[in-house]
C-alpha cells in the first residue's frame, strides 16, 4: 500500500474516526487500530469498538492499493504533530511508514484480518436537516448517563409521535425532552440510541446541511458528508418519563438567560461537591446564594418576574448550568411546585424543549 495525502486533510479525518478506537484491547488488539484501505485514489478510514463504528473517505494520490491497520492513537498523534504539506505513506514489512519533509516515522500494524467487518443498518435511507437534528442532539444528549450499570439511562429515546419527532434522555437526576414538530424519521417508530454514538454524530455535523440515516430494529447508521457512523441500538426498556412532568406548575419565574447563566457560573466557584446553589424566588427578584464553611459565600440578585409564594430551591450547579445552556431564547423560565420536587426549565423561543432537574435538599 502506498499513497500521498495532504497532512491537514488526513489530520482532520483521523481526529474524527480515531475517537471510536478503543483502548480496551485485551481480547481484540486490532480494535485499537484504524483500518486504512486504499483503492485507486480513495482512502477509506475505519474504526470500531464492536458497538459503534465510523468510516470516512478521503481523496488521495493512490500509488498502490492495500489495507493496513496501524494503532489509531499513535498515528493520529504523529500526523497531528507533523508540519503541513504532503505526506508519503506506505507499508514496509509490518510497519506503516509516514514521511513528511525531513521526518520519517513508522507505526507497527495489527494483522488486517483481525479487524472486524464494519456493519451498517439494513433499512431504507432517509434524510433530515443537520441543523435541526443537531440542535436537538445538543439539547438532549447532555442529560444521558455514562453509568453502564444503568444501561437504559445511557441511551436517547428517539420516537415518532403525532406531534413530530421526540428525543428524550435522563440520568435520573435530570431529564431533557425535545419535540421537533413536523419532523419524523423513516423506519422504526421508536428506538434507543446510545448517547455516546449521538455525541460523536454531533461532532461530525459541523457546517453540513443534511444527515442521511438508516434506522433498523437493531442498528442505526448516519452519514454526514464523507463520514458514516453506525451503532448498535440498546435493547432495553426506557423509563416512563412522562409521569415526571406535571401538566402545569403553580410557580413560574422568568429571568434573562445570559444574566442567569453568568450568575450560576460565578456561584460554581463556591458550590462544589454536594454544596448546592440556592435560588430564592420572590416578587421582582431572584437571589442566588452559596455558603460554605471553608471558602466563604457569594450572594447575587437578578431582576426577574415571579408568580408564586417566596421559595428557596437548591440545585446542583452543574446540572442547573447545563439546563440553562441548553435552553434557547433571550429569557428562561423556571417552573416549580415546591422545594423538594423537580423544576422545569424552558427557553423563551418555545422550541419544544424542556429540561427537568431534581432539587437538592437544603439544610439550614
């Protein structure tokens, strides 16, 4: 195998696909590799961890067809550190040799036969707006859990409903729901997609206009530009999230989103570990406060519209901050019923998004 390629172009593609290569390689060392397959003037790069896979194509100056599987991390770090310009890449014995300017480096390769075959979803192809789907992903994926012992919470429920597409994620401490009116995905009516896969898809969208997808009962495949991501679906029961959201809330506060965002960020300096940020809601004002025995305290007051009795609720500052960041609009509303029940955040754009967050119990 032998080809020439621009370092900048190879570096960008490697940066995307190498994220899927796994470091847990005791059973299958080749999973730590990136498969490079040259056919004519096309280079196809593939990585997989057996659950999620990614493939990307790149135009190169092909000189000899072939397939090699070097270590993904080593090759990515090597290419990232080389100067811009043309790279000459070739297979010599069991090593991939990379030549650039006055540098010549080699990377040992795994046996290409040990690299798993990439599997894509067998379903009809559909298309969806990358901007619309990507915005929904940005708002929802953040609420999924990373705890693999609670597998159902590591996925995002994607379902077609009467009002359109609904995407839901929860880690049991917060819940994110986004409804995309007038949009549906062809194929399965309801699936649970690993949030890690959707997080990687979000990285790929960049300035692309369209996502092409295939949605089967066991697998989902998404293509953005010259890159394709495929993932196994989660065969689990998603929690009954609808019972967590009340039809209406007696207390409602409206406040400038940017002002609240900045205030919570400042509060995080003090609100660490199990220490919550306290939101005291009263007529015409919202007060944020954090008190610690070892570092001090912070108090900040914001102008706000509030309907309801004066009330103080405590929140994990990171969960609260992520909810505010996900909401769109000039202002944000916080709806609640009492200090020990979940509150709901919504942006003023009324884009079909809500973020429910559990409060923390306050001590005097």
